[in-house]
């Protein structure tokens, strides 16, 4: 069916009392809006489901969420795992998150599958931790992470605590595809499901276990730290407020102020708009408070608290954002130093990064004898490699990607902004005791390993036409890319479309230049955009900045 046919089908099937029918009545005759809502069925992809909330096949609503949950229930029952092990379910502060979570629990119960439901919003990393702690067979998190307020999402995990991928993801997709959106899922009312023992409400005990785990990732004892680090933290109105502040307080970091207008849940994100701490505009309120109290450090987590970003105060007293490559490399450097001094490095440690993450962290790992491995973008791929590498005798050390995400500990198989925030505070406290700021440490690393530079550019193309344009850009790179960019020859290309070495297939390409610079291009798996990642290493900061600017300008001109 095309978009108009799907629209007509929905209008026929929805009852007159259904709010979605009234919503669709309002767009009758609006071809552009109808196309945007119905040109496709929202895909079960990189992170489960993610999209704008509303009526339509290309939207997050009770029908698309219900069908996905019934398909996942069908997969669990067909997989042979014990349904009594259960599915852990969490959600964030967004519109419909609680509604979708309870709907999922009711559908699982209707299929005889136990669920473990958090009673209030929780950070994504706690869900990943809870899956393994409970011995659950799966997990579901209702969150759109850092997307704008109009969005919500549906992340799916498996028993290892990582997001589903490979055969499991494909198997779930096949089950979901067999279900018509208007086929009523098997469903048991929540109160009845709780009384029958098919839904368990998780209490504070799981929160305590998770926070104790986070504290166990501490690298150095208190005697090595100067905890008088003045900092500002913002949860951007999301799930990080209580766990981050609790961990910092319990570790003795008492000079941390929370941004008051961003402390409590707000699905409107009224004070920030786009709640992505990777965007420096998200730090506006934190910077204002930081200047008022003289903070040395600003920390932000996104609404589901898996991403964590940092701004540091430089020598001129200005706040400067660190990107994910810099933050990851700093944490690797700090953790490697600590473990070497403690005699804990064996030469079998592994660091896992994504294919679009820079090589700064790799350089640090090489210096400390830590092995680096790569994975496709996303922590389902990064953490998904842990079991296979452990079987080969490696021990997990760290995982990260350029988009301000890292997994410092093995028990959380996803980005962990709560743990990362604690480690950044600890790192700042250690270097403060040794007379250094984080800017000093970063400059020390540049002098030691070379001046790495990076830049990310996104081109947004929405809707069906935008999707075609993005596909066209990728096709041009595969068939028409020049032999040089910015006057520097291309010495190597990697096309991941059919897989590369031990990396599975993905719609991404990497171009390596003669001077060692490289860039990668890939469509986003969760947003209507195509992303470009540029990297270089030179002998000075200016050389690196100039090389990155020239390369990104040349590629942009060719794409245009």
C-alpha cells in the first residue's frame, strides 16, 4: 500500500472514539502530512523503534508499540527460553513512556511472559544492569535518548544486557512483520497481571545494587583524590538526577551543584529544547550556574542518562566542550595509569570502539599494552563483542564511541552516563591533587601522542524524499568518489556494505588519505540524517585544525 492507501485503511479501522482517528481527521487532504506519517512502517532497526509520537505507520503509538511487543513475545516463546525468567522494562521522562511501558508489560503477561517493571523512570544503564542481575531473558526501555521532545523510542535488549543485534534482531523483526497493526495483541490488565505474579514491580533494592556497582568502578582510593572539585551537573530534565547526585554524594564529592531548572523530569525539555549534551547549546544553563559559583567542571547527561558530556574551564576562564573522542581518550589514559600503577594490567585487556570513533584512545591503549578492537556504530555492537573476545582470553577494559558514550564497566552492556559522570569527577579530583586541570592533562596527551583532531557533520533530510537523497549520496560515494580530497590522494577505501574482516555488514564507507587523515560516511540508524566523521593527527593543534577544515570543506563541496 502507498501512503494514501494506508491512511484510508487506518481511517476505516479506527473507531470514532479513538483519539488517533480524530488526529488523522485533522490532516485529511494534507498530502504532505499524510505521506510523512504513512510512507513507511516504522522500522525495527538499530535501536528497536524510534520516531515521532502520533497516529500513523511511521509514528510511535499504541498500535506500533503493541505490535512490536507481540512480535517480541512471539520470538521469546519460539526461542525456547523460559518465559518465567522475565523481561525487565524501564522508561524515561518522555510523553507516553510510562503508558508504552505498561502496555508492554500487559502484552507480555497476556502471552504468559513475566516482566520486571520499574515503577518510575530509570536510567538506561540501570536497565542493562538489571537484566543480568535478574537473570532476565530480555529487556525493553521506552526512551528516545537525546532526540527532541516529539520523539519516543523502544530499545530492546537480550539476556546478555546488550541491545539485540544479528540473528536475534532479525528474528524479532520477522515475527513483528507477520502481525497486522490492527491485530489485537494478547493482553492482560496490569492490576490482574500483578496479582497473578506475571508482573513484578521492582523496588529500591535494584537501585541500590546498581549504585553500588557504579561505585565499584572507582579507580583510586580517597587518599589519592582532592575531592574539593567545584562542579555543576545537569540531567537535562531526565533520569540522571537522582542516581548521579546520589553516587557523587556517597563518594564524597560535596561541591557539586545541580542546575535547578533542569533537575526534575520535563517531557517538554522547556529550558533546553534539544536535550542532547553532545550539542554545546545544551550546557547554556549549566554554564550560567558554573560562572556564578566558579565551577571548574560541567557535566551533563541526556534524558535516559546513557550519554555523558563534559565542559572544562580553560586557562582563560571560559568553558570549553570536550567531544566524545577527547573524553573517551582522557578516561582511558586515567584508568590505564591507575591500573598500571596498581599492577593490574596483564596485556590481555581489550578496548572496543566504533568504526567512526577516532584513534586517540587507540594510541593510549597501544602505549599501555591494551588491545583495541572495532565494532559497528552503537553500543549493541560494541558491547556485543564482549562475549566473543572474552572467549579468546581478553578481559574487558573500556568501550566508547565518538558520540559522548562510554561503558567503563563490564556489568553494564550499554553506555553508562552515571558511571562516566562519577569517573570524570574522580579523574578531575586525582589530577587536582597532583596540581593539574583536565586541560593540562589533555595537552600532556597531545604532546605525547600527537595532535588529534576530529569533526562531525550531519546533513538532515526528512521524509521519503530525504531518504532517497541520502541513499543517492551513499551511492555516489561508492561509484563516483574522486581519487583525492583537499589535494591529498585517497590511499584506501573500506566499504562495510557487505562486511569487512570481523565487522558485520553496514551501510558505511571509510576513506583513508595519504597523510593518515580519514573520514567515514554513514546514514544515521535512528534519525533522518547522513553523518560525516573527519579525523587527522598532526604535529600541532593548528596543523590538525587546518587539515580537518580543508578535508571537511572539500567533501562538503563534492557532496553538494
